């Protein structure tokens, strides 16, 4: 039955593409277009939830497109990690789509042809789904290209000066990363004669170690550019902030995570062991620190968020670089948490822009009074991102730190310290934005945008004393006629609330989610479930033997599964506990947080 | 696996040329560089196919090694299509960039420049506040009047005139604001730089990310809904023009 359900997996790619075709046909009817797009994504989301449910217990399942068997045909693989990523990405996309539709309906002077937005957005979704499902390297490349091409269009929507400037950098950098990836694919094909990832997992191990290293590093560089890890992250804060808010939101949430996903696959499936772990850890540390220092210098909220995005990619690479179940499980949890939180923050920034007319903190003020709703919606994900205890950001970071402490190496300790410092600096950055944009009075702002002043005037419904120039007279004259800028509509606030709530639900559901991501991590590090699903048990045995050989060569393979599940550091909970492990992991580490542990356990079904 | 040395050399030369062109600042050359590099990659995939042979259609009595490998050809085809799409998109973007800024170059991110030029001293965060020593201050006397002066002084341009209002608030008049002239011809005209003068995105007042006031100036924008409000916006934007806007401060007593 499960097999039958999972064979619907190609629909996760197909549906958005067909929906895009439909949306293109409805270009002249905006409302029908919106309806078509939103319903497509909803159906896709439902399908992906089914996929997740199907793989929840069974693990990896392969789908052979067109009935061609594994090493020859195109394979789509659904395992726990990819199913989880699919569900989260579609949930995010749905929220952003509703938001963007509402924005397009309410004020169309955002500088963009709205008609092209929806189909392109669906194609982006198709690319993302394809990348998550891809069972061979070239299909992964095609998925990347689909989503990148769609993102080029979305980033330069409207073709205004700043967007074209940002778009040029973005396109050139993306194409270079794709070229590097493609070169790596060509060389891998030349060396092994296959591009199927499960097949590669078996065959790459037979190559000369130096050749392996070259291929490995080339793939990592290609994916590293997409994931925006430190030395390769320069393009991101340069290009993301100029795009419209919904576009930036979905880019920040998804595109870099697709890169992280590809890195995870490379590290676990294709090149297991700890050959580049030190490199990964160094890169992770630099990404965290440099990214957050960059965020400190920024004045525009979108740019601040872009830099925190880069910085927090470091956390994910950190967990991956430990290459044990604890670290990888925490990485998966962190990816899920971060996608949601980062997207909701960008959406709230869009609300701020819509309300105040700018997202530059130097020109913002008084928002907490003007719109308490926006303030709350900003505050929760901001604290979540910074990792304040009850939130999922805290749980993810504790999981990572726990894994780092458990690893007992100097580099891991450096990372632990680095991640705590980064967390504090993130808090500082968020508090800076908060105090300026939300807490200070409008009168203290240097050049408040007219919209903000107007909103304040209408809010206070009396003559604003600090309005510039003759604003007093004008406001008086206009007061009866003009109600000032309207607050955000339900279509904008609704999806934002939904995302913030989703981010909060990860706190409540942290237990099941953590145990799920740990199981996904166990599968990926063992490699055998994936390979067995694609190529059958013989190949899986071969792959298992490769791991033993790795150990003979002095490369540390993934640790035993028995002592690395949830509750690794708490022998009392029992390493063998499959059922009751949920929620104990992050909570047990911090004695001062009984409430949060209770939360996590209370959420267990 | 036999390798065709000529193809290999051609590929190497194409990569070298592509990388060289990519390092240029001119967009057209960057595009040419990308075309060279993607084609060199296609060539690499073909080289990886090994020796050429029969068309991969099954014939009786032929060894498997006699066929040429069809997969790299499929891969090349796909990547040719992709690079074609991206090339055309880049061409469109370069054309747009040329239309907007009359510059065929990679442009500087003005926001980056602004952040880089930002002084480490931030008046709002770092200025010292004077303590209120007397309990019997006049109601309208501001213990931090000096603070207003301190923050009103822009280190690069010197002091700006500060005017004390009757109600105790302090108002800083920016010099730029005074020289402002009425603009005719709408915002589009004001935004469009002179030919060959300014790169995109650095046309004077555009020294921050486009906010809504400015996005209204996009060519696809509708006419402003409230002409009166729009004019007010323009004046507001004009105030931003001056150097070191950070130093100036308008502060009410509240």
C-alpha cells in the first residue's frame, strides 16, 4: 500500500508544472490565476503530507520513472529527509503564495507584472521538489536549473534598476555554480559510468582516494555557492534584499536550503566518512561569525535578515560536519525550523514595508504603537531565530551544541562556542531592529517616510507635533477626507500568522519532530536503506562493506547506531528507547527549562 | 578509455577564455565568458563519453563497446537547452541594464557603499547624554540641548543650523532641503540619470533600498492616487539627498 502511494511521488513535480501551464493560460484573469495556483499548491501539499506519512515508518522508497530500473532510468527517491523537506517547502510556499496574491490584489504598484508571478512561482516549486526527490545527480542538476531559472525571473520582477543590478550578480554566480556542478557530474560520469546516486555510493568507493577527493570537493564547492556558506556567500546579501518581500521570503526560506540538502546528500550518501569534516567545521564557524557580524552593520531589515540567513546556514553545516546521528538529526531539525522562521521574518518585513513605506531601521519608529499586531508577529520569529528558550530555535541549537559537546574534539568545542556567540549576536541584531523600528517614537526618527508619519497621525487622531514642515496644517485639512494608509489586509496577515504559528508548533511538536529527524539521520548515515530501496539488497551490502573498508583506511565512519540515538548523553533514558525518546533530548540537557521539556512532551500524540 | 586530445585542448582553451572574460566588468564580456564556459562543459561531457562508435540502436552481433554511449549526449542536450535559456535571459537583462543606466557594466551596490561609509560613531547609540543636575529646571528647558547640538553636527560638513522652537523642540534645518527646487515632469524624469552619467541605482537620491515611495517611480507604476501626498513624498525624499544624513536630527520634545 505504501509503495502504491509513494509511486505518486512524481506528481510533486508534475502538479506544479501543470499548474504553471494553467496559470499561464489564465494570464488575463488574475483571480482565476490565483485560484488555480493556490489550489495546485494545496493539492501538492496534501500529496506530500501523504508521502511523509508513507515514509514515516518505512523509510526510503524509490520510484522508477517510466518503469526503467535503477541504474539506467530516472529514479526518484523519497526518504524521510526528502519527504520532510517537501512538506515544509510546500507549506512555506503556500503561505507565501497567499501573501503575494493578497499583496498583488491590494496594491499593484509594487513594480512588477503580477501576471507572470504565479506561473513562475509554481515552476520554482517544481524545481525545488525535483531537487528534493532526485535520485540521480543529473536530475538534481536539472532540478537546480529549473528553480534557478524561475528565481532569475522572480528576482528581476519588474526590471527596475536595483533589481537588474542585483539580478546580474545573482545570475552570473548561479551559472558559475551550476557549471562547477556540471563539470563534477561529467567527471564523475567519466570515472564511474553512472550518475545514479545509489549506484555512485557503491562505485565511488572503488576509485582512487585522491580522485574521490577532487570529485567530492568540486561537488561541495558547487553546492556551497548555492547554500551560501561563508567564502561563497557574498552574492546572497547583495541580491536578495532588492526583490519584492514574498519573493525574498521564499528565496531565503528555500533556495539556500536546497543547497544544504544537496550538501547533506553528498556528505552522507556519496562520500561518507569524515574526510572533509574539519573543513566543513571551519567553514561552518566562519559562516556563522562573518555572517552575523555582517548583519550587525546593516540598517535595512531585509539586509539584516539576509546576513542572519547566511550566518545560520553555519549551524546546519556544523551539525553536518560532526557526521554523527546527533549532529545530523539536529541539522535536519534546524533546517526545518529555519526555513519557517526566516520566511516568516521576511513576510513580516513585507508587512512593515507596506505599513511604513520603508524597511530601513534608520527611518522607522513607533511601529509597536502603530501596529501592535506587526510587532508581535515580528517579535516571536525574531526571538525564535535568536534561540530564546521556549522556541524551536533554542531546541535546535541545544541539539547541535549537545552533539558538538559529545564529539569531544577541539574543533567541535570551537564550534560550540561559536554557535553560542552567534546566537547572542543574533539576539543583539534582532533587538537593535526591535528598539529602532518598534520602540522608539516616530518623533525621534530622522526622516520618517510620509506613510509612517501619516499612519501615526491617523493613529493618534490628533495633530502630530513632530510632523515635518507644515504637515500639521495639512493633516488637519485632510483629516476628514483621508483615513491614512490602511493597515495590512487579512490576506497579508493571515499567512504570516500561519507561518509564525507553524514556527511555534515546532516547539510543541519538538519531540516527535526530533525523533523523526534522528531516524532520518540514522538512515542517511547508514546509507543502506536508501541504496536498498534503489538497487536492492546486494548493492546495499556492498555499500555496507565500503564503510568497513573506510574504517580500515583510517577514515572514521558513522558511529554505531546503538549509542547515538536520541538521549545519547543521558544513559538513564536509555539509548535503546525508541518510543519514549521524544522530547527528552534538548530538554534534558538544560536543567533550568522544565517548562519547555513539558511543552515538548505535552505535544506528543 | 581513449581521449581525443584535440577536443581536450579545445575545451581547455574555451575554459581559459571563459574565465578570462568572466573577470571583466563589462556585462557583454561576462555573458560571452559564460557562453564559452557552458559550451566547454558540454564538450567535457562529450569527452567523458569515451570513444565514438555505432549509433546506440541494438544490432545483432555487435559488442556493447562498439556502440557510443548515448547518455552523455542526452546530458549535453539538456545542458545546451539550459544554457540557451540562461543566455537569452542574460541578454534581456543586459539590454534592460543598458536601457536604464547606459552602462554595460557590473554596477556597485550603493547600499553596500553606504554601509561601508557609515561612521563607527552613531550619534543615537553612542552620544553621551548629560545628566540632569538641577531639580528646578525650567519646564521648557532641555537638559540635553547640548545633545541636540552634538548629534546635529555632522563631522564631515560641520555644524548644521539648529533652531530652537518656542515649544522647546529643536529643529535642524538641512541645507540641502533649503536649496530644493520644485521638480517638474514627474518622478520618472527625476530618477532617470543623464546619458552615460550615472550607473543604475546610484542616481542621486537613490541611496537606500527602494521603498514604496520610490517604487512608485518604476515604469510600470500607476499614477499616484493622491497627487498631494505624492508631492509631499518627493519633498521628503529630497531631504535624504544630502551627505551624511545620519548627522542631522529632527527631534521633538514629545
